[in-house]
C-alpha cells in the first residue's frame, strides 16, 4: 500500500470512530430521557394501574366467568372504577363501600358453591 492509501484508510477509520462515538452519545442521552420520563408520577401511576389490572385478571378472572376475563376489557373499565372509587372516598363512604364489596364477595362465593353442588348432583 502506498502512503496515501494508508492515510486514506486511517482517515476513514477515524471518521467511522467519530460517527460511532456520536451515535453512542445520542443513545446515552436518549436513555436518560426515557428514564426521566418513566419516573414521572403519571407514568408510575399508569404502570401501577396496569400491574393491578393484570393481577386482578389473573387472580379473579375465574370468579366472574368460566373463561376468565377474555370477554371483558378490564383496562377499558378501570378509569370508570377509579372515578367511582375516588368519588366514594371523597364522600366518606369507605365503610359502606367495604360492606358492599364484602356482600358481593359472599354472594359470588355462595353462587359458585351452589353451582358446584348442582353440577355434582347431576
């Protein structure tokens, strides 16, 4: 190789390294922005709500219907449930709400037990 070809190859390598460094710095800035955005209160609350919905679907899905919650979009219902829950908390109706939830739970358990007894008798 001639000296000019070596110089051109070194210059090309140098330019490639500079572009890679710029790309690396851009990725670092982007990652910092993503982390900063993920730590915003509204993003944290959204993550918590999505986690709670997933947990409710996995734990309570069998109580509502035999196939789970596939036919019902719980994520669509959650804003309404949060609105109703916040209204009840503002009006200081927490204890009556707990009584209502407990009664609904007992009713669901009674219905489920009754259905299992009926299916066993058949």
